[in-house]
C-alpha cells in the first residue's frame, strides 16, 4: 500500500464498527443479523479523506471498502496521463468488487474519493473471500451487486457516447445528491471534468448553464441542488435507468 493509504488506517484511526447499530452502508445493512454478526469482528471502520486513493491500478487487492458516505470514483488512466471515470460508488455499494470474482484480483484502475463524507468499513480480501465462500447471504448479495455494477458500466458507456455534456453533468450531480442524502456537497471543477471526461472549461460552461437555469448553485466548489425536478428534466434517461437498478438491489 502507498504511504497515503497507510496513513488513513493507522491503529489510532481504525476502530471496529459500533456493535449496537448497522453501518450506513446499504449492502452491510441488508445482511441478515446472523450473517452481519459473523462478519462484524473482521470489519474495521476507517476515516476517508478527499482525494484519498484506495486502490492503485495493477496492484493486488488487499482490502475491500464499504462506504458509509461520500462518493468514490473508479477511473482509467490513459498513456497521456488523462484520468477518465468509469463509474462511481457511494454508500449503496462496495469498492473492490473484483475480489468477488477472483482470489488473486488486481485493481483495474485507480479508485479515489471524489466527495468525502464520513468513513468506510474496511474488510481484508482474505476475510471477505472466506465469507463469500460460505455461499451465504453475502455471496448472494455480492452476486446481485455485481450485476448492478455491470449494468451501470454499460449505461454510463452509452451515456458518454450519446448524450451531451450538460445532460451528463445533471445526471452525475443527481447521483451524487442521492448519495449525500440530498445535502450540499463539495466538488471541484477538476474532479467534475474527470467524471465527465472533458476539459475544465467545458465543465464550467455546463455547470454555468445549470446554474443560470436555477437548477443548482455552484460557488467556491460547493454544490447546492435548488431544483431536483428541473435537474431530472435536464438530465438524460441514464439517471433513472441507473437509479432503477440500485432500487431493485435493495428490494
């Protein structure tokens, strides 16, 4: 692990999840009580910082993370140094899904926090795979979650090819707003450009158009969604499609 990532899981910062209640992560919250109790001794609550890198491309996965808040971005790094987002994960999911598919999984891209919030539940890959191998509730839940992630990747790919930047910007802001429980959030032009795969001036134009329409307020890196209904209308169909996939996962 890099020094940056090690610094985030120092012994004085790591603690077990509270035993009296479930973490805010939707996947862990969905586990039956007996399955969660079995997993609880191996979970460690770790703080998450803005721009923190959790997985580096090509590195063996040593831990998976169940976010309790915020938004992480899974990105692809091109040869010219350009970083393009493949998908995002919030408290509805898990970082390191490759560990579900293979015992010797490696990270295909860089995973970093784009919008910080609270913390995450960290689980070693060895402990994760041991629980998955029991073919219990976690195995079934991860299987369904993997299908949702694949569907999200497919939808996001089509969105990047077919839909305008302003529509994609509205979609991304809505998805982040959902994950932040409809609260204001911090987001730089730099990260939004990575998420949309465009240059920063293009992001500024798209965000300004949404602001002029009264849909958002974007000042000093802070985003306030002022009109969710209008933002949905400004978004493409992909927001509703991706949201529907995750809603079915929680059923």
